[in-house]
C-alpha cells in the first residue's frame, strides 16, 4: 500500500510539474505574441510616417513646379505692373538695404539710358568717391562732437 501511495504522490507531482511547465510555456508564448504585436505596430507606424513624409515631399515639389510654371508663363506686362505697384515697393522695403541697392541701380540705369553722355563706370567711381567723403565727414562729425549722443544733440541744433 505504501508503494501505491508513493507512486500516486510521484505521479501527482509530475502532473503538477507538467501543469506548471505548461503555464510557463503559455505565459512565454503570450509574451512573445505581445512583443510581436508591438514590433508589427511600430513597423506600421514607421511605414505610415515614411509614407506621410513622401506625400509631403511630393506635395512640396508639386507646389514648387506649379510656381515655376506660373513664373515661366507670366506675362511681362503683368510683371512690369507688379514692379510699379506699391506691393512691390513694400516687398523691396522689407529687405532693407536690398531696397536701397535696387533703387540706386534703377536710378543709375535710368540716368545712363536717358543721358547717353554719362559713362556707367565713371558714374560708379563718382558714387564710391561720394560714399567715401560722406563716411569721412561722419567720422569727423562724431570725433568733433565726442560721440553719438553729442552727435544727436548737435543734429537737433541744426
């Protein structure tokens, strides 16, 4: 009888061990499935982001191409009207010094076109000389008045 009890205990232990192993294997299997789902979800997100970036890039390229086509087909007269408009002058003014450079260049071109006796190179030399004398005069004025504050006070007197 004792042998029969021992055999039942051993068999019972084996069954419990087998059940525990099955639970461990099932748990590990579930963990693997969850990890696989996470990896697949991450891959799907990555593919979606890549597709969105490609779509945005294609959209940007299409917009640039569309603008290029508009510029290529733009009527010269419409461009000239835009350049005369206040919007164009405002846009030029936003760029600060670029506005002044454009104005000087347009004035120079206008002078040279209207007065053929003016040599463009000589005119450039004259502008450089004038700019140098203006800068020198400003330096002298600043040193005579002792600084910017004094210069401003002196300019208010004039």
